[in-house]
């Protein structure tokens, strides 16, 4: 009996590491922590990211307006790390075509991306799954 429980637990643990996760879906920005200081989401508009299997598009949603794409890129998940390359930005960006390394956590319907930026500062971005 004891060996059966241990064997079952081992199978569950090993299965939890199989396959790579995806960020697939639509995520709404709900705030960030920049170098230890929290900043909530903007009040005038909503920021969303739509992820597919290996790419993402980011939009600004303003009441009464069509969604405006402001960023695109590709990403890859490996273990607890998300590698992201911004390939388009509607605004000047120091991250354009730069491979960023984020540690990430998905808990229920929440996504946390944590990175050390090229400037040396740390940032945590908080996202809530919309669909």
C-alpha cells in the first residue's frame, strides 16, 4: 500500500513537468511593481495582451474606440522562464528586438512576469486572464 502511494505521487510529480506551458489566451494588465514601487492599471484605458502558441499582440482599449495595437512579439516558455522578443512597438522602445528573460508564475487566472530590465531595475507585471 505504502509503495503504491509513493509510486502514484511520483507519477503525478513527473507528469506535472511534462510538456511546456503556454500563455495562450487574452490577459488584462492589472498593475506592476517597478523597483519596489506598485503602480496600478491605467484608469482611462485597458491594456491587453493576446497570446497564441508562440506570439503575442498587445492592445490599448479605450471606450468608444477600436482596439489599437501597440506591441507585438514572440515568446517561448522553458521551465519557469518566458523568453520574449518584442518585434513591433508603436512607440520608441529600448526593448525592440531584444531577447528578454522573464520568470513567470501562473496562479489560477493570474499571470506574473518578473524581469531584470536592461537598465538594471526590476519589474513585475500583473495580468488577469480574460479568456
